[in-house]
C-alpha cells in the first residue's frame, strides 16, 4: 500500500524521521506492506515537492550539507508554505514536526487544521496545537473520518497512549500517574541519591545537555502538564484545557524535604496525574512522595514511565523509550503503521 | 456492530469472561460500538445455544447454582460438542477457554482448527494448541483472513504482545526478556528478601494459593517456556517449537547462590528470553542474575513484566496486570476489542 506523506518541519525530529524512512524502507514494505513516500517536505523558507515521492537520500544529503529544501533543484519551491503544499499536493497523511509553540500553536495549528479538513490523517510531534485546541482538532478528525495520532507529543517512544487506549481496551482506567519529563526526573534523582542541592543538580543537567539553557518549561512542570493534559483527554476523554490543571514544578523542592521523605522510605517524583473523581476527570502536576514499592519509585535518571490503575486488569506500568529525536521519529513511524495496521 | 461469540470452556476464566460481558455491556456499546452476543456456550457435557444471543445473567445464575449449560431450559443441548456448535451456529468469533493441555492440545485444538477453517476469529486463553501447533494455526488464520489473538495465553493482563507488536511497531526488537510466571517470581522474591530456603518458600506459596498443589509446570520453567515460545513466534516471527528452547527452572536455585548474587548487587530472576542471534531467533528459560539497575530487577512477588530492547526506541518495559481469572478474561475482552478497533 502506498502512503503519500507531507512532512512539515525539518528540524531534528523531522530529519530523524526522514532518516528512519530511508533506513526502514525495505522492512516497512516487507513487514507491514507499507510504501511510505514523501510527496512534500516543508520548512520555514519553502518546500520540496514531488507527487511521485522525493528522493529521500538526496534530501538528506542536501540538508546535511546545510542546504534548504526549497533550494533543491527539480523539487524546491521557494516561499511555498505548509498550507500551500497541503492544499495543492495530493497526499494521505501529514507528519507535523514544527517546533512546539504553546502561544498560538502556529504554524502547526494551520497545518493540522488544513490537513484534517481535507481528510488527511495527522501524525504529530508538535504539542502546541493539541494543548491549545485539542477538542476542536479531535472533532475535525472525527468529522473527516481520519486519525489524529499524537504519540510523539505524549512522551514519544514511551507508549503512554498505546497502553492506555489499546493494551487496556475494555478496562476502566481509574488513575494515570506519570513521570513524563526526563529532565526533572534526572534532577530529582541526583538530589535523592547524592544529596545534591537543586541548583547544582540543574547546572549539572544543563552541562550534560539533559536540561535546556532555559529549563523553565521542564522544571516548572509545564511540559509534564502538556503531556498529562493530552493523556487525560485521550484516555479519559476528559475534554480538559490546560487551565484546568494545577501545576507545581520542582523548583521549590529542597534537599531537606527529599532527605526527610527518604528516611520515611519514600521518593519524591514529579507526577502528572489524571483520574476520575466524583464523575469528573481531574488532572494535576506536582512533586509527590511515593512509597518505595510504588512502580514509579524505581524510575531513575532521565527515564520516563506511566502507571495506569484499572478496574479489571489492576495496575499496568510501562517505562523507558528513547528520549531523543530518533525516539520521537520512531514514535511517529509507529503511529503511521498503527493507522494502517489491522 | 454485532459480534456473535461462541465460547468453549466455562471454567473460572470462561465464567469470568461472561461476567465481564454482563458488567461491561453498556460501556462496550458506548465506547467501542460493540454489541457482543454469546450465541453458543460450550462445556464438557454439552452446550447452550441461541442464535439471537443467550441471556447471560440467566446463564451465570444457572452456573453459580452448580447447574450445567446443557441443562438450561430452552437453550441447553446435551452432548453437543464445541465442534458441533462451531459447525452449526453462525458466529463471528471463538473464545477458547478450555483448560491448557500441552499433550495434544485438545479439545482446544479441534475448536480452534474448526473456527479458523470456517473463517472465524479466534481469541484464546488456552496455551496448549498454540504451543503444539502455532505455525499451523497461524497459517490457517492467514488463509482465512481472520485474526488469532493470544494475549490471554501470553501473560494475560500483562500486555506482552500488544507492546511487542503495536507499541514497538516499526522498530527492530533485538531482545525480549520476561518475568512471565508469578509463582516462581514470588518464591525467588521470598528467597532473596528473607533468605527463605526454596522448599519453605514453595510451601508458603502453596499455602497462599500462589502455587498449585503440583507446582512442577511453574517451578520447572515450563509455563515460562510456553509463554516465551509464543512471544518469540509472534514478535520475532521465530517459527520456533518448544523443543528449540532450553529450559531450566528454579528448583535447583540455592539460598547461597541468591545471597552471593545479592552481595554482588544482583537479583536472581527466572527469565524467559528471546533474541536474534546470527540471523536466527533463539529463546531460552533460566534463572539469571540481573544487576540492580536492570528494569526487571525490581519486579517483586507475583508480579510479571517484560522488557524489550529495540533499535530505534531503546528499551521499553511493561509490568503488572492482574494474574487471576478476571485478568485473563479482561485480556480476552481486550483482544476482541482490538480485532474490531480502527
């Protein structure tokens, strides 16, 4: 089966995805009967377009040399936007990997709206549009009878949604608790295991590239909030907005609190939690002391995990998954396969 | 969507499944648009049959009183076998919950062959037929273009196959390592944490109902071997037979070995392992010392878990899942939903 893809965003995740398509081409045909063709590749300055599929090795070689897609001879079109390409090039699926923008979700928002309205599946790593307008986009997908797959926006290679929606299908999920941000878990692990003060642990994480130069989105709990929002909406059909979620980060966690918890046999973790309470879905983000036998207590360093409590299957916990652009790209590829699996 | 089910086997898992159908009826219609009807319920002495769907509350009340299906007035037919019902009652799907029989797989083998040949999906908790004739049954399903879903036979509510096949779709799974048997993990945990000798830990497990009066299938590693065989065949497409798997149980693990490992910071666990080696798929079962930071090292008591190492998503580990008839029934229900999901 041929699948014609338009990819918007050729940063680290977008390039890793193109790399995977090259690397996995034979395997995808053999194992899944999928011939994935990129008919449009869009970045800030324009696009490369080919209705029969772009030569991906050439695209990658061009980008690796610092070239831009719109400059590719035979394929490049300067100034063409994602919306232009989506509206003019026949395709089955949009892969959205533009940077996350929590203010207005652009340009991902326009890309996703356009694709869904035109009846194309959307597979996205961009959290912005989802966090801002989840309900609208979900409704659009439903109306057009296409899928909107968001694994890469909800902890990427850690299969938070696959487990919540498929592995636990038919159960009632009572609570979801997640360690959804590697940076904060790394800092808390250092503070717990070595007694490092918060500021030193953060500085070290920044030195290692585990934390961003501006770490506020992570350490203030906002990244975790974005993810638990999406999980609450997908798994619990919560219809929540970001404003419904009280968020506390780890910036005020002291070494004393951590050592006190440790003496009581507990570990403090930054937990994104969603649950049904009095018939309503509620979610929150806060540092929480977990007993040592809690399945999330042993999740160390940059690792992520989510633990679901259900009515008929009891507790199911999944951990791990690569936290880099290749992991995110692999999550995108997984979502594409799942659209056509069955 | 109406789904007509024939269920063979009304022991603990079969009854738990019928119980779930009653409990979840509204939810299944609302969330998944599935109207699951049981058109045939078969046990040793005969069957109850109704092409418009059996009254499940009545069936359960009858069974709870010690009654037999073939005696149900209006529906019961004495002497009718699974094969008879499968051949004569129009249906979409077989749920196979007869006891596991590793000798010849019967009666599940006949039921599954009949159903698959007639183009009906099969969802099975019975390991026997799968362990003995996996390749033949898989081929039959392929030929008839139906699904054979075996979650309930591969650690039930622990989603071993869902994770390996769906959550990791598109990756190359390099190794799968599982703690797939709760009884042996309970015994090893007691030996590790309290220095209990093997025989005492086993006796205690038997007293608690965690181990069977005849524990040999568990403690000799054969249950783990059955499960890793199926996982190797589904996830790695290994085409393996039971005879290909060297199996060592936990009966010869001494407290001294466990304490020695402990001093080295290691935990001994009974591991079912499958991997690709020199282009071939190999599997094995043996007690293995795991370093403390191995994701399976912290899996305690009767809990089960599986850890997959992949090329593009790194390591993904899933643990938990209820280990009783309700958990197995929930896994069957999940498989049914997954057949019709998408």
